């Protein structure tokens, strides 16, 4: 196997930049624990006292699920499959509109801390407990992977100690979540979002300078077929098209922003519903900015390596190592900047993990402690802090378990997305369908979960063939395969995971009938399958088993007064009516208008 050309490596300045990022994050937690307003109750600790404003919450929303997977895997996705990933900008718009107009008004009006409280109010306690358990399982699994997977990728590339990075990031997260509560999480997210953008920009600016300008990168990408934005192929088997990303992606992201505790907990902590809605729309701008940076970073990656693919050449062993390889290659002469990029990747990890820990503590307190154990506010506050510490340690332990799971990591990541679909269907059923009952809700949730798990797990065992996933061409004809002495062998320890759901190149063999149809569906359709199945089955079962004339409390369902468009229409109508009223003269005004003209008769005037 060819040995990688000599590239840069981590130096003292890089470690200093990385350490400063961790230190500032921890300091924010200390500030809100000591200098801030205090955490006298679980409400203050978990919800920030419902006193946050729109701007920091919007930035926190952006950072929460923009993890290291975004920093490392999205550019690699664009490098291999093209810029069609940028169509997520349209799915973000659909997600924000649905979340702010359908889910947010109901959750905010109820004043709940855990979104799963709604399920008991609307259906029954069994539905609430099942939803809570599913959320805890998927979040602990996902958070462990978010800690471990980027640490593994960066360890292979930079030589940074694997478990040192895992434990340090996990401990810092747990520390400021346990000390400062939601306010610390929100403001560290704001800081970490800035680090993520700075890390992307240092790579993009250097690549643009090296390649001769923005237009040169776009020209290279066009020649390489990477500007494949407008693919309107209707086939559901193709990995990324306009339809799969726009509509399939809208379901995936709505299941995160509309009902996921980590996101809902942020915008219902705002001081008014206007600030809550505004936070979602400002967050949309942040999502677009991060998406633009990650997609253009992928185009820079292709422009630099268009004639020599490090993955095909064997210089890296997994797609998620491509961006760190590029960073050490083009920023070798700028000590500290590689450390800034690594800090950006870990900032994504910290923001996701802290959001998850805080959400897990909130759900456990509200759904599993308060309904069964009577505690004072002070004891609940200490319980919340203790649970934050417990879940932080559990997620670090899950990262250790992830290191032993090998190829199953991709399956766990896909299952995390699959579970969100049926849960989205369950909440949609409750909010939009007043006649849906608890039997329909439970049956719909289980049916959607079974169906989405079936297609998701089947796709892991029988991944789509290359002619269906259609990766774009990469070449190595420009590589210099001469061995470089003392070069760092990037593939000396093969990685056990990839942050991307990429199809494996399996040897030809037996493939069942469903392998090239049902199991080959684009992974973005897994969530819509679970959502639509849960809604359809829930409606049918509710109609069969329930009393369709029974009335659900209006506060538990969406009303026309909750929708911004109706409020604007009502405001416009009231203003128009008021202006029309001003056009009719009062009695005092009539007295100043003189008398009728005797040349006309009333009958003629009437005519």
C-alpha cells in the first residue's frame, strides 16, 4: 500500500487552541453556577427560568445538532456525492415553518418542561412512558457515538490521544451541564457555534487562495459533476435527489426541531411565544450559514484532490478522515489553525452532548421522578444536577462501548433517525387530530416503529448497490505513489466507523427479493415511512375503537389562533375595519356639512 505524503502534524500551538476551547466552555458553566442568578429550583436549572431571549436561543438551536458529524462528514459527503446536499436549505425552511406553527404554540401554551408530558395529557401515561423510554435509549446511544466517532477519526489523522480526547470532552460537558444548567448550555453553544464557523472559514479561505480563487473551485466542481443540485429523478431508490432531500429531509429535521426534547426545551424557555418563534426563524439563518460552509468546504476538498483521491490511494481509511487530512495538508505552515479546526469539530461534539445531557435530565425528572416521588424544589434542583452528572458519565461509558461495536455504529446512527419518525407521527396525531385516542396512538407508534426498523435494519444487512447510490468518479492518476521516509501512515490502525451512511462494497452473493427495492430506499425516506405509518394506523384504529364525538381540550390541539398567518389576517382585518369606520361622519361632522339641496327630491336620491 502507498504511504501518505508527508503532511503537517499537531504542534504545541494546536494543543493550546484546543485546550482554550475546553477551558472557556467550562468557565461559562462556573459563571452561571456562581455569579449568575442561581439555580434555586429545577425550573431554573432545566428551563433557565423561562427568561431567555430569542438570539442566544436561536444560536443554541443551530449548534445543538450541528455536531462533529456536520464538520467532518458533510464535506466528505459533498466530495463523494456532490453538492445536492445543499438542498437541505429547502428542507430547513419547511421544518422551521411546521415547528413554529404547529408544535411550538401547543408546547409553549401548556408550559411543560418535558415534551412527553403532553402525551399523558393528550392520551395516557403508558404512551408517555413509552415515548420517554424511546427518547432516553436513542439519545444515550447517539450521544456516545457523537463523543467516540469524531475522536476516532481525529486520532487517526492528528495523532491526538483517543481516550484523552473522549474523556476530556465528556468531563467538560458533564461539568458545565451539572454546574450551570440550561443557561450554561445555551451560552456555551453560542461560543461553540462561533468556533465551528471560524474552523470552517480558516480551511475555506486557505483553499481558495491555494486554488486560485472562488471561481476556480466552482469550475473544478462543475467539471467533476459536483454541482448536481437539480436532480429531479423520482426514483425513491436514489440516495440524494431534490425530492429525497427536500421532503425526506424535512421529516427528519422536523422530528428533531418539532418534538425532540433537546430542541423544544430551548425555545419554550424563551420569555414569550414571540421570542420563541423568532428564535426558530433566526436559527434558520444559522442553519443556512453552517450548511453553506460545510458544502463549500466539500467543494474545496474536491478541488484540491480532484486528481488524487486520498481515500482511493489508501492514505486515509474512512471518508470522515478526509477533512482532517486536508487541514493538516494545507495549513501545515500555520501553527494553531489545525488546532482551531479540531476545536471546531469538538465544539460540535460538545454542543450536541451538552444538549443531550440537559434534555435527558429534564425528561427523567419530569417523567420518571416527579410523578412518583414527592420532592421540594430544592431537592428537585439537586436531583437534576445529579442526573446531569449521571448521564454525562453514562454517555462517556457508551463511547467506550461504541469502540467495541465496530460496523454496528452505522446501524445505531440510522436507528437513531428511524425512531424519530414514529414519534413525530405520534405527536402529529395528537395535535392535529382531535378524535385520535390512546389506543390509536399506541398502535400507530408501534406500527411505525416496526416498519421503519424493518427497512432500516434491512438496509444495513443489504446495502444498496453502487448503481443505486451512484457515487461520483474519483481518480488517483495525479498521485505520487513514491514512499516518503518517516511519513505518518494514516491507515496503520483501521477505523471502525464512518460518520456517513455509505453503502458498502459487498461481494456479489445472494440478495433477497426485497434487497433491491424495499431495503434500497434512500435513507432519508426511513423517517417519513415511520411518521406516515404512525398517523395512518393511529387514525384507522381511533375511528374503529373510539367515540368520534368526544371532544379533546382545545389547549391540547392546534387552533387557528395559534397560527401566525391567522393572527396577521385578523390584525389586518381589524385595522381595515377601523379605517372604514373613520370614513363615516359623526353627528357633529354632519352638522357642519350644511343642508340638503332643495333641487333634489329624496326619491330621486334613492333612485
